[in-house]
């Protein structure tokens, strides 16, 4: 099971990088090489990199091969919690897409219990082969307050 979790994380990171590169390539207007020198990339350790990528990811689909060469499709979607009705959780992704997934007896809730989720909370849902595995919630960010002078 631990290998699958590592495969999911690596797949999400690689998939995010690939999608970002494709999106960048599709939006650049010129095919001529650039004269500017590229900025030196900082070495990146695994945990901070995937946290940075996943904190900005909206949607990812990763297909992994499990034991016995059986493939599993994992879907990650991040958005704003809008409610629970009829056994389904509803959220709206930052790109405006409304998403719903059916809550099952095996669905686990992390950080915020199911009963404590409130409209406006940020959530990440993880599905495997169409079944909702995990809902990770985070309370909405507090509005920034003006800095006060220390006196």
C-alpha cells in the first residue's frame, strides 16, 4: 500500500510538470529560440516540491499499475466545498467546474471531520477507480490583517 502512495505522489508531480510544460509550449507564440539565459534551477527535495505543486494543482489524473499488472486510476480534485446532499460531496474547482463524488463507508476524512465541513472550506478529494477514497479539508484562509506597529 505504501508503494501505491509513493507512486501516486510521484505520478501527480510528474503529471503536473508535464501538463505545465505542455500548457507553456501551447501558449508561447514564437518557435524561435530565446536569447535570454535560463535562470538556474534550485535543487529540490521531494517533499517541498510535491507540496508546492500539489498546493497549486486543481485536477490530476494518474494511472498506476498495481500488483498483478492491474491498473488503477486516481483522480485528485481541489476546490471549495459547497455541501453534502444525497450522500454526495459537492465542490467547485478554482477553474469554475462543479464536481461531485459519492461518499462511501470507506471514505476517510482528514484534517476536518465530515460533520465539521462548512461551505467555503477548501478541500482536496481523492478518488480511485471512481470510488471516493479521501477528503482532505482545510478551513478557508483568514483575510489578511494590516500590520500593526510594535510600540
